[in-house]
C-alpha cells in the first residue's frame, strides 16, 4: 500500500462519500461580467481624456510663462511685466482649445496609407479654420487684453495670424500623430499579449480535456474488471472514482493546483488500481508537507503515475514499485516519478498521453523556464524528473 503518514491512498469509504455529497463550486460566480469590463473600459477612456486636458493645459500655461520671460528680455525691461504676462499668457491660453480640437481631428483624419491626400486636405482645412478663428479671437478680446492700441484691419489681422500660427498648428498635428500612433502600437501590443495568453489557455485546456476522459476511462475499466469477483472492492473503487471526479470538477477551470491536491488525486487513482492489481502494485510518496501549497499544473503527475502502472507494473506478474517525490531547491520545485519496470516499454513511442502532454502543458505555462527529463534504463525502470519555478497557491479548505 502507498505510504504517507500512515494513510491509505484510497482512504475510508465514509470519507470519500462525504466528499461526494459536497455541492460543486459555482464556477460562473467567479467570472467577470461584461458590464464590469465595459465600465472599466469607459473609466479608462475618461481617465485618458482628463490626463490629455491636464497635460495640454499645463504645457501651454508653461509656454506662456516662457514667452513672457523672452519678451521681457527682448524689451530689456522697458515694457511692464504685467502687460507682457497678460498678453503672452492670453496668447498661449487660446491654444488650449485649438490643440485639443486638433488632437481630436487627427484622430478622425490621420495621415496614413490609403487616405493620405484626403487626410492632408482635411487637416489643411482645420489649420485654415484655426488661423481665422484666432484672428477673430484677437479682434473679440483685444479690448480686455490690449494686444493692439488700435485694432488693425481685418486683412492685417489674418496676415498676422497666418504668419504666427501656421507652423505651430502643423507642429501640433505632428505631435498628435506621434501620440496617436504610439497609442495604437500600445493597443496592438496589449492585444497581441492577450491573444498569446488566450492561445496558451486554449492549448492548455485542450490538453487537459484529452487527459480527463483518458484516466477516467481507465479507472472505469479497472472497476469493471473487479466488479464481478469482488463487489465490496468495486464499491470502494467507485467511491475513489468519485473523488477523482470531484477534483476534476473543482479544478476544471484552473490551469494550476496545489501539489497537495494533486497528491490526493494520485492517491485516489492508485487506490483504485491497487484494488485491481493487489500486492503487485507498491506505491510510495516522498513529499515534504511544506511543499503542499506549491503550484503545479493540473493533471501533471497523475498521468505519469498512470503510465508507470500501465507499462511498468500491469504487464508483469512480479510486484513492482512506483515512487513520487518532491523537494524544494531554493526557488525551484523538483518533482520525480519513478518506477522499477524494464524501462523499455515506458519509453516506447506512442505509449500514453502522459509524457507528451506533460511537456506541452509545461511549455504553455512556463515557456522555457522548466526542465523535463525522462531517464530510462533497461532493467532499472523509468524516471521522469521535472524542474519548475517554486510558486505558492492558497491551499484548499
């Protein structure tokens, strides 16, 4: 029988029946709603808009102060600083709404491939409108600001506005394009990262979906072999299978589980197989309890144990041993599944989903930050060694 603090891997029938009476978890309750996602998106857009307003306002007010200092130096203090501050700050402040308008206009008509001439036309129209609008603003508020003692003629105002504002408006359009393209690139990067994450999740779930029915089918097959010769043993195996199903439901939506949960899953499965194989199957655990909260991929170890039972223990009449070991090494988790079979059967191509699926799912979760080694030796069995980052999950209650 497997050993871990004197416990049987199958445990008592009563304990397993109590587990099966628990209600399944509400998986839908943990899913974020579309309304929450929409609210977060709107909130983020409002925050970006407010930051844009704040940045544009701060920039032009600072520019007004700089212009004031430059004009004061140019006139060598012969013009009152209060007059220069009033006129230069007003000139800068007028650019705040026009800058925000140009940012918005560039967003609607960016210069890009396929619509370049049309966009340039729309932007030129906007610049012309701003030149006229600023001339109108000067004429309207000149009595309060005092740019001119006597207001020039309308053609003179337009000419001055054209010479003063043309280059500035196109520079703002250039800045708006830079910000727009940077925003698009950031959104593209986020979308790419999200798609990569979704692809990894889909691959992981596809692999898990292949594994779940695989080992459950094998468990049912084992029960069917025992049912006609030992009903009590078959009943215990059914309860153990209930434990397997329970854990499959509990962790069905998760990529990772705690090592403790996976050890319990292994004990349930080995308990079923021990009823079928009897003393031919010897199982041993060498796992430090401090590692029970370590994160491991769901169904990582159980298929490896299943492979050992199927290819190293079941084909022979003599007793065989399987060992599952885990230890920590700094910030790494080292796992090992070994058997004392002939070593050749387990390494034969096409035997079982365990090895190929384990490697693929580790690649999905950890990229290149893992090691997966299979060591076979004829007559000495097979040993699978896995090296993962040591991460912690809260243990299930």
